[in-house]
C-alpha cells in the first residue's frame, strides 16, 4: 500500500525540473516521473514522434500543442519540439489513502478542487488544509493549477506534506467516495442551506469550485449536500482560498468541539 505520511524535515528546493527532447522526455515518462505539464510543438511528425505519442496515450498523459516560439522561450536548447515539466511532488491515489484512513480508525476529511487553476489559490488552500489536518487534496488531471514554485511558496511548504491526488475524473472519484461512505458537500451559492447546518463529523469531502463558474453541474447533481457561506455585504463572493478555509475550519470546529 502506498504510504502518504506527511513528510518532515528540511523542505525541498522550490523548483520544477525541466526535461526537453523527445527521447529524454520518453525516458522520464518510462521511469515513472510525475509529469506536471507537457508541451508539444504543433505539426511534429516522424517515427520517433509516433512512438512518443503512443507512450503518451499508454500513460494517459495530456499535453498542450504550442507553436515553436513558445518552446523557444522556455529553453534555448535543442528541445526537438517536446518539453516536459516534472512535478516537485509525488501524487497519490485516493483509493489507497481512503483505505489507510479507515484502517487507522480515523474519519476521512478531503477537499476536492474543481477547476481551481490559480497556483496561489492552490497553495493557500493547501496551507490551510495541512494546518487543519485534512487528509488529502483531490484535483483533476486536466483543468487544475500546476504544482510549481509559486504554488509551493504560497503553501509555505504544505504541498510537500499533504497528499495531493490527481484523478482522471472527478465525477468517477466522487462516485467512488460516495460508495465508500464519504459524503460530498459542495460549497455553492445555489442553495439556501448554510455551511453551518451540515454535519461534518461523518466522513466528508468538501468540494470547492472556481470563482467564476463554481462547481460543475455533474458534481452538484451527485453530491449529498449543497451549502453556502452566509454573505451580508455588497460583494457576492469570497476568494476561493478564503472560502475553503471557512468551510474547513467549520468541519474542524465540529470535530473537535468540547
């Protein structure tokens, strides 16, 4: 079973490793490196590129097709049309983490980020979640903030300590959590129920969405609870990292009240 204990000691240097060149990137993928982002020059062809595409498909990696000018801005070296950024963290599997939580007799508390793409928001949420003892952060493989030096710096190193689960599909992951006895609580304005009326003492996954569009309808439809943060001013919304902190600490208050 994959272990997810929070790492202690001196923090790693805040950097992402860059690998360039088709063969070098293939070797990085084959060795099990966590690929944070992958840039491919538009219009590439040839036998080696065909082999590269087959490997990307096999490992279910996504990539961005970009003009050569963008690649040249990233590096002056011979990139052969392919650049990979290696993640500074190791991603975890939510199934393994949930199993270990239950084996320890603990009550799961997750936070799922749907479409949160700002790296500083990602870092701030990770910092709050780690401080509050949240078991893991769940993000999608596509449409999520990159774990880069800015995210790590904003998290004050929390992204080295709290497990991050990068899942193919948040809908499938949510259904798995429901089947495993975890309630889904969506933070949204599309309800009259307050976050303070939800019971967070049971196994819970709090779902936060992007500030502009919120949580996707697919996740709202399958969730157990919709809850909103009471607002009394003229501005209608909070920053997503602030909202996450409010909900997380309500869950913490309920779980640790005298």
